[in-house]
């Protein structure tokens, strides 16, 4: 099933941070993880993904190291820094509060 939900403004960073929370991943794996965890509802375009990864690296939220992917191709594997973990906690909390507030409005 093709993805049917557009990414809302401001969601990409928190999704990427969450994808990197458990283990280092390369770009394609980050996008695949988000798609799988969303039940195939969300897809991240390559251009947006790599732009976000570079921006997040410059902010010190993630770091990258070159390695080999599952199919032995050279790939950069990203992982969270401590600053990135703090940002993930903050962003996740904000999203939880936002979703709860919107749900209250829709349920009224």
C-alpha cells in the first residue's frame, strides 16, 4: 500500500531522531524504519531525509561514521549524540501534548 499521509511540518526531525534512538542506521534504513513503523502510512523523500540529516549533524544532534550496509555498500551510519537524545525527549513530549490537545478538540 502506498503511503497516504503527508509529513506535517516539523515532524521529520523527531521521526529521524526516534529512528536513531535504538541503533545506528544509514539513510535508507532510517526511511525504511519510519515507513515500517508507521504501518506504511509515512514515506520520507530522499532529498528531505538527507537535508534533515545534514542539518541535524550541524546542530550536534547526530554524528555519522562510514561503514558497510547489509548489502556491503559503503554508507554513512548515523547515531544520536547526548544532545540528540535530549532533543528527542523534548520533541516527543511536545508531540504527545499536541496530539492530546488536538484529540480533545476533535472529540468535543
